[in-house]
């Protein structure tokens, strides 16, 4: 299965990606996780990306495209992948389309998590991530059993520095201006499966698996 998952910051991409990879065991390529890993390792790319991410802006295409393309061209993506966070701009969509055309990649569907923006402040400010295994929690909607500790691996939970109200505003602007046209583009090509992501986690998950059942 070759999938893109797309939606506003806080729509539930990471959460639903965990569900998909648990069930189908396919590589999860999260560009946000890839950038955070580069930042944690203080690589040159990480240092460049950090300032944009902290401001809630997209990392420039000149940095992002070659970085993600290299990952997508690795062998494990030939049979299946779940791409979370890319393409997010028109230039990125063009590169992706070119890869489809050249048969460097395949694509079955784009899962679009459509969410009422009024839900996002609460979701984003309550988000907690495991430093070790990157699992996603929420202080209210999906709490860990022991506060601050990952249920799955015992790792430390932390709050992303960009998960503030101010950064969310900026990220939603980037989403509206740069990512919405990407969704429209995939819609025209007939790839988009829309899911109502304003529902609670269990119901979004049920809608998701209904859609995925039709694809397989
Ligand atoms: P994204 O990857 O799209 O930014 P996440 O999956 O990280 O979104 O979810 C953002 C936050 O909201 C997380 O803390 C997650 O636990 C929580 N969350 C995800 N989906 C829902 C939902 N349907 N209802 C309530 N909270 C949710
Ligand atoms: P969210 O879960 O809130 O949607 P992500 O974890 O996917 O956020 O991404 C975090 C940040 O990383 C983004 O706000 C952006 O700065 C950067 N980023 C991730 N993917 C891309 C991309 N494809 N192009 C440019 N910047 C990106
Ligand atoms: Zn963990």
C-alpha cells in the first residue's frame, strides 16, 4: 500500500499513521520526524531547518526536496510506504508528480484528514511526543498511563517547541496558502479519500480503516 496522509497541523496525521503502520507494517516517512531527528543530532541540515520550524514556517523547498526525495528513493519504499508531511508545497507536489510519472514511485491514495480548525489549538497545545519512539499522546484526549512516560517504551514525553498558539497560527497560514493547493491538485487526479478528522480518535480510526479496506 502506497499512501500519503495530509491535513492541517494537529489534524491527527501522526496518530492515524501509528494505526496504519501497526496494522500494515509499512515504512512511515514523517518529514517532521526526519527534521526533528536532524535537529536533535545537530546536523548542518538540522541547524538550517530549526529556525523555520520554530517560527512555524515551512522549511524551504531547496532544503526539503532533495532530503525527502533521497529517502523516498530507498528500496523499502518500492513496495509500500506511508508518507506523512510531504508534499506540502506546490514545488514539492511537482517533484512528487514527476517521480510518479517516471515510475520511481507509485501511489494508491491520499488520505485527507479534514478538520474543523477550531479543534486545533487544544489538540496542538496538549500534544506530547515520546523522545525515544516518537509515539504521540495528548494530555486529555490520549493520555499516557503514567504522566510524562511513554506506555510503549518507557521513554520521556516532551512538548514540541513549535506547539504553541502563536506558531499554530503561522502554520495554519502556511497550510492554507501552500498545502491546500496540493490537496486540490491530488483531488483533480482522483487520489483523495476524505475523512472527517473532527470526530474523536476512535471514530476517525474507524472511518480510516473503512477507507483503507476499499483500497487494499
Ligand atoms: P498531526 O500529526 O496531524 O499534527 P497528531 O496526530 O500529532 O496530528 O495529533 C495532534 C494531537 O491531537 C495529539 O496530541 C493527538 O494525541 C491528538 N489527537 C489526534 N487525533 C485526535 C482526535 N481525533 N481527537 C482528539 N485529539 C486527537
Ligand atoms: P504537524 O504534525 O504539526 O503537521 P510536522 O511534524 O509534520 O507538523 O512538521 C513540523 C514542521 O516541520 C513544519 O511546521 C515545517 O516547519 C517542517 N516541515 C515538515 N514537513 C515539511 C515539508 N514537507 N516542507 C517544508 N517544511 C516541512
Ligand atoms: Zn516511546
